[in-house]
C-alpha cells in the first residue's frame, strides 16, 4: 500500500490525470473500477460511494449524475477547502477528457448517497453521461472500515503523472 500521506496528497488534487496510450484508437468508452458503496451507519440512511473512472474514448465526456433503485438519491460531491474549514458541495458535472482518470475517494470527489436502506451487495448504480449514454456499475458493499479502497495499480498510474 502507499503511505497514507501520499494518498491524502493525491486526494487533495481532487482530480488526477492519467496520461496513457490509447488502445487501438477505437472509442473504447468509459471504464469504471473499484466501485464500492459504504454501509450506512446504523440509524442513518445517508452514506457514500467511491470508484475510479477513466475515459478510454477519444472525445471528452462529462459524468452528470447517477441513480439506483436501492437509494432515494445520488449526488456528485467534492470536498472544498475554505480557510481552515473543509466541507463538501454538490457538483453538476465531472469532466473526463480523453484518457483522463478521476478517482472518487475519501476526501475528494465522492458519490453522496441519500436514503439507503438495506443495501444488497453489489448495488447496481446507473451512471449518466453528457452524451446521453448510461452505464450500469455494480458497487460492492463495504463495511465502515472500507473507506479508502482504491486499488494499488490505479494509484501507481495516478502518481506516475502527478509528480
Ligand atoms: Cu458529500
């Protein structure tokens, strides 16, 4: 695993761009990995979901939102720093340039989950994109200690180009 300080630094960037080779030049679309949704704290119904998303295509696209039959509402959120205060706010869209990867992780972008009750595992979530397309992603349900799950090779890719 990477040192936690590196991970935190990485997350402060909010978005990290992965340079990389286009594979074959074909428009391979959107790739989503490491999709996890946290169990709600007992007595609560709001929680959070994380994933990493890469635009494998050749044209820019925006992630506009998400929905799932198993929750009332999903919103794209990011963390914002205002002096000493760290809060979060809703964002309308997340830009995905060709070959760009964005990691949704603790402390950065996240998918805010409202009204989750008795989540199955996995939870099917439909992601909505600016070109009108949608993609169903299976989010693995994780316990309260599963917050920081980002696979090591995704982090390596991100770190390679971020520093
Ligand atoms: Cu939030």
